[in-house]
């Protein structure tokens, strides 16, 4: 049984297959390959893009989706997560898509080997489908190859599961990753680290901006995100006419992460990432539910 806890669950050949399938699905909508399949989503944290993207992807392939709302479920009555999961698995779904605040929850459930577990974001550790859709967006942008390209990841890196999964996958794909953040947002890492965004803009091909993960800060890290924005907001003054690809996993804090004007700029592919997310998740569901 194959799971997706993080992208290292996939071989290089499988990642190549995912990119090829996502590209093919984008070029032409596929037949309903998962017509008899049923997925359950179990989201213990808020989500706009990821949950709806999984649902759209599943439905485009003909699968059914059942959502369990944990705020109204028996976990509220003291049932353990493992028991809730086992009860869902007794209904024989073809996979469970889970988001949770704890880093190790998807792995714990995957180890039960009851149904394929798909991690839709866990703690600050892993968000593999975001990493894969970001990879797809860059591969598409650079005409098929990202090896040797440089990306600056900017913002609250230490709390970001997007950064953490992204760093592991993009390094594996041969990209050079630079970290740009004020000290409280910088993780321990062997990657090149910068406090100044302006210092790196001439040296990179891609800038990935990240939201401050306020819900993961035990106490507020900055009182004033206006002051933070002066140094880290991607705006036109900072960007100039450089040919950079600007990415952000969403939700964007407007005029703190990226300015209103840059969000409209063709160099900024935030909505393309959302579009590509559906195609990449279709490819992932096909791989896990059909091919594996
Ligand atoms: N949507 C992404 C996540 O779930 C990024 C974010 O929330 O800032 O981690």
C-alpha cells in the first residue's frame, strides 16, 4: 500500500510520472479514471485551496468524496484520532486525505496500513502536494528542467511546512535553495541564509514568498508586520524589471508578503499554482489509487 506522507515516499520515476500526468491532464482532461473510488477528507486545520483542490481533482477523475468535519466529530467526544481513523477505514474508502497540526500524524495513520494516507499538510513539517504542485509550476515555467535554477524562499520559513517539504523536494531535483528571513523566522539549516531580500534578487530565478504562520507562534513574533513588509514585501520597487518567477502557496497577506500590484503582474504565478494544484493532485490520486 503506498502512502504520501512526504515526497520521499515517491521514487524519481514516480515524480517524473506525476509531472508527465499533470502536464497531460492540463493539456486534455482525462476520462474518469477513478470512477469507482471513494475518498474521505479529514481536515483538523482550516483550508481553502488544499481541501477544495483535492475535491475538484477527485471529482474530475470521477471519484466520490466524503468530508468529515472534525469539529463536529467524535474526536470532540474524546475518541482518539486512531479510533476515528479506524472507524472511517471500516467503511472501506480508497484513501484518506488528512490535515493535522501535529507533524507525525499522517505517518502514524499510514503505519496502521488500513488505507492509503495522503498528507494534506501536517504541522510545520510537511505539505507534499504543495511541494509537488510548486515543482510542476516551475518545471512548466522553465520549459521542462529546474536543475541548476536558484530559488529564494522568503518569510516565516521556520514555521512553514510548505518551505520544509519544498526544500527537501527542490534540492532533490537539483535546485539551489537560498533562505531569506529575519532571524526569528530562520530555521537551523545548512543552506545559504540571508537577512536581506534585496541582496539576493539578482542571484535567483524564483522567489517563493511565505505567510507569517501566526497560528503556530506561541507568542507574537513581530508586533508590526508593516515594518516586516518594508524589508520583505515583494513590490514593484523591489522587483524592478527583473525576470523572476514569483510564487506563494496562499493565503497571501496582501501588501505584507506581496503587493497588490505585483499580485496582478504576469511574473506572479499564484493563481497558476492553484490551477496546477488540481492537475498535480489528479496525478497523485491516479498514482496512489490506480497505478500503485
Ligand atoms: N496553505 C499553506 C499551508 O497549509 C500555507 C499557509 O497556510 O500559509 O501550509
